C-alpha cells in the first residue's frame, strides 16, 4: 500500500510540475528535476531509486516507440545522412574524446571505464529539444534531424557502453569482436523490429475491436524489447524500426476509432512517463552526491571538463558534417546549403536525459566479477550532473538562441496551399464515390453529403486568406459550439429529471463530444 501511495504522490507532483512549467514557459523536465532535488531534502519524503532495467525495458521503449510512430518516414529518409552522422559518428567520437580526457585527469581509472562514461553522456535526448523546436518554429528539417538523432543515438551509445564494460571486465575486445558485436546488435535489432512490426500489422488488419487494437499497440514495444534483449541484440534499434514501420502504415491498419483512442492513450502515457522520470532524477541526486568518495576539487574538475567537452565536440562536429558533405556534387544538388545559423542551433540542442540516466546505473561495481577499481560513484554523479547542466544551460536558452539567430520557418501558408490542393482532389474523389454508390439513397441525403464535401473544400481555401476577419468556417465553429452546449444542457436536465436513463445521456454525450472535438480545427 505504501508503494502505491508513493507512486500516486509522484505522479501528482509530476502533473503539477508539468502544468507549472507550461504556465511559466519553461522546459518541463528541468522544472521537474529541480522539484525532485528540492523534495529530496524534505524530511520524511520517500527516497527514490530507478533500476536501470526498469528504464531500459519499461520506460525507454514506449518513449522511443511513440517518437518513431510520429516520425515522417519520407522526411526521415531524406535526412538520413545528417541523422547517421550525429547518431553514430558524433556519439562514437564523443565517447572516445571524453573517455581520453577523463583518463588524463584520473590516470588510475581504467581507460575502458572512462570510455564507458563517455558513451553514457554522449547521446542527447531530444524530448525537450524537439518540444522546444516545434514551439519556437524551427525548420522542419531541423526538427526531423533532432528527432532522428534521438531515435538512433541511444543504440550506438548503449552498444559502446557494453563493449567498454566488457573490456573493463577483462574480456578480450579487438576490432573483430567489436565489429561482430555491433553487427549483431544492429542487424539483429533491425530484423526483430521488422518481424514483430509485420506481425503487429497483420494483427491490426484482423482486429475490428478498437480496444483490442489499442491493447496490441500498447504491448508491441514491450514485446519487441523483451525479445531483442533476450537475444542480446539492440532493443533500441528493434523498437525504433517497429515504430517507423507501423507509424508509416497506421492510416491503412487502424480504424478511425482505434487511431483516436490510441493517440489519446499514448499521449497520456508519455506525458506521465517523462514527468515521473525527470522527477526521479532530481530525487536521486541527493543520494548520488552523498555516495561520492572523490574529493570535491576533482569531482568539479571532471564534471566541468566533461560538460565543456560535450559542448565543444558537438559544435566542432556540426560545421564540417554540414558543409564538407556538400563538396560532393550529388549531395550539393539534392540539398540546399543551409546558413551557418542552422548547424549552430542543432549543435546547441544537446540536452541529455533518460538514456544517460539508465546507462550510468549499469556500470558494474568495482571488485565484482574481476572488475578493477575505478570511481564508479563519481562517474554516476557526472552522468547525473550532465543531465542537470544540459537542461539548465541549453534547455533554458535554446528558444532564445533560435530567436536570436532567426532560425525559424513559417510553413502555415505553404501547408494551407498544399492542403487546399489535395483537399480539392480528395473532394472530387469523394463526389465520384458518392455518384457511384448513391443509387437508391434519398436525394436529401445525397445533397447533404455534397454540401459536406463543398464545405470542407471551402474551409481549406479559407485558411489561405486573411485572418483579420472571422472566416465562415470559424463563425460556424463558434456558433455550433454554443448550440452543442445548449443541447448538452438539455440532455443533462432530462437525465436528472429521470426522463432518460444514464445510457442515453452517455451515448448522446459521446456524439456531441466527437462533433465538438472536430470543431477545434476551426480554431487552429
């Protein structure tokens, strides 16, 4: 009972913290992390400890899976080169450089342990970065690169951590062994992700009950991760591939009801998971600090060097990766040369998060299974400190940097024009289908459907016009909402007076709710 109460308290604090962050315009993970740190000093507040298995198998899969579901596969494919340069090349370089720098400061610590620390802090978590990017209005290609990087860099970092830990434990690691380990992890994860994605797609096609559809969708990332981990392949690659495959095909696999329900369920789950995780990071910081045996000067020095190195390496990597590739004619002809402000913003969007938290706690204890002595408690603290510093420094200033450098893109007019054109073609297809299947239907019904198609087409073209005056669709939405409010009131009174049963009210309420949710489009 006590653990249930603690969980409810944490979730409630996470919700309040997220609401406060939105109201103040801050990054929610940073607010929750600070709140957790403050609560850790409250006498009697329960101590928190996140097991790495829980993060890697219970929290990370749904986060990655939903991010992959929402990623545009065509856009991802077009940005694959910069994504791989960041998710693979930059992570490997960061792990090695940070590892050597830490080894210079702590020569008594094995190089393998230092490289493991470098791999732990190497992958940025783009949960906060992409949220800010969308809010500020960064170009879509920038958002796609940040999202794609966060989907794949975790796999690179976790494989490097495993290789470094194996070397630390005395296992012979050479070029061939590393190649085999990476190939098995990435290739195996890809095959498992594809296999389970195809199986899940087949199930979705067969299932007609929206609740069963949602149950399969919820189980998919966890099943994929459990199987991938049991076969010692990359669970991150597997769950990302499954998400990309299914996300691209969702319009053909799920019914409208299933899609609406699944989107609402996933949004709630991700909102709660992200909030609770960063809250727990803050709650653990006090415990992590209390376990450090290294002197304060060395601790500060290592933390400062690692943080400075992460910033410098990302900046030094971004500019050559962006511009040297355009010396190749094929790349230059396909991709426009971006202004220098674009790689600058991408370089600044390097906040660390969930993976750094989980990977840090997978470091083996010194003395166990032949592991040589090294300052594990210092390395864990550095990982936690990097999460805090990157959220505090980069997370709070990224909107200002983006606005200052004017790296913004307003796609509203272009999107409205594209939508209007496609809506016109869709309307013609709808009218053709109506004529084909209208035999025997009442003329009033046919005319009503024709009016609906015409109204949707007009709404799409209205968005291209001036927003200074209320458009007909906006007026329709405003007036229809007032009508729905009046209808809903009448149904509630009838239920209260016993003239209709609760079931009738629920059914009518659902129909009115669905219509009102559709009217939200007129406000966008």
